[in-house]
C-alpha cells in the first residue's frame, strides 16, 4: 500500500475513533503500529470500523476516553489467520478446476455468514443497484443474479 493510501487509511480510522468515542483521543505508538499493520495486510476500513464499534459497545460512554485500539487486536488476529481449506470427500472426485471453485464458494459462504447484518444489507443494496444497471430485469432470475453479484462484491472486498 502506498504512503498516501496508508495515510488516508490512518486518518479515516483516527476520525472514526474520535467520532465514535466522542473524545479527542491521541493514539499510542502501539496503536499507530497496529494501524500500519492493518494497512499493510489490507484489512478493509469498514471491517476495522465494525470491530471498533463492537469493542466500544462494551464501554460505558463515560469510560470511552480510555479506549485503546489495541483492544481489537485479538479480533484482528482471527481475521488475519489464513484459512486452510480441507478437501472434503465430496470434492475428491472433482477435477481440480471444479474443486477450487467449490472451495472458493465455501469460503465466500463462510464470510457471508460471519458478516454483521448492517454490512449484509449494504452489500445487498449495492448488488441490487448493480443488477438494475447491468440487466434487463424481465429476462433474468433476479435471485440468482443477486447471489452472483454478492459473491462478486465479496470477492472484491476480501481479495479472494
């Protein structure tokens, strides 16, 4: 990630923390390093914001000034762990190109199930918008097209 992108990533997270906590917090060196690592690993800003929001919900409003970004580090480590896809007995008989597609779909399904409801709704809205732009709505199976576009969006967001 370039210096400018890294800087805007940093600024957006800092702005979000200040807005969410209601305090003009300064980040510790450890928090700055954590943001740099997140930028290098290309963790989406929206995912980081969601984790911050979830962590802040544990703090009473008057204690939010004590929030440190390092509190979300364990959740980030879970996100960053590469998932190894085990071959299931169902896919052993498939050719490699179909097996890879099957595992990719499984991964996309796991990601979709783990997303918060608000993010799912936002992705669905984006998918409907793309469908209306790209297709003649009378000539398609809209549910299948939306599912396909949702997979496309998830693939873009999570670099799958």
